[in-house]
């Protein structure tokens, strides 16, 4: 059953300016997200849009957790998936979410993402997860949810 949906769109120029600040990158993205992005504003903007869309699909926006608690990664074929930590993992568990489908599209001036959260309802979802830094140190298993990717331009 669909538990929640979310969408977001971000201007590339706005992201370009924000990503010039190391403090912004450190506050929003995990080390693995930064490593995978390799400085690509298009990739970072798409990830930001996914974080916003997933937060909306969780029904709260970023209330009770921050952007870094939703990690957006790509598999070997470029398909995006997310890992949720801390408060975002707790919220997903409370809602009984077991899968979140995400889709990203990038245009010259915008990045957009869509998320659909599926599950069995409250009390039947994922377990609470560690924070991203603890996961990176310990190599722990996290709640991973996958999606689709469309790169129209520039990724």
C-alpha cells in the first residue's frame, strides 16, 4: 500500500552557490554522497531533491530529522536508492514503510525528484537505523530503499 508520496524541484544555480560553502555540504550530505558526486552540481542537486521528496513522503518534511539522515546513493548502474538513519529511520518504521521508490531527472536549470513510500502500515516497517557517520565507521546494514533515474541533461 502507498503510505506517502513526495516531490521536489531545485534550481541548479541555487545549488551551485550553496555547494560553494563547505559548511552546506557537511550539513546536507554524507561522506559517501560527496564521494559519489565527485563535485557534480547536477548530482548534488538531484540528491537534494530526493532528500526533500523522501521527507515529504514520510509525511513530516524535515521535522524530527535532518537531510543527512536520508542518504542518496547510486548502484553500479546509476540507479538511485536511499538509506535512512536516526529520526528518518524511526519515522519510516512508525509508518510501516518497507520500500521507497525514487526517481530523479536533471535539466540544465533544474533537478527534480519524486518519491513513493510503500509499506504495510504502522508497526510493520524497517527498524531504527544508526546515524550515517556510525554506519561509515562500522559498516553496518542500513534500511536501503531503491528508485529509478532519468538523466535528461548534465549528469
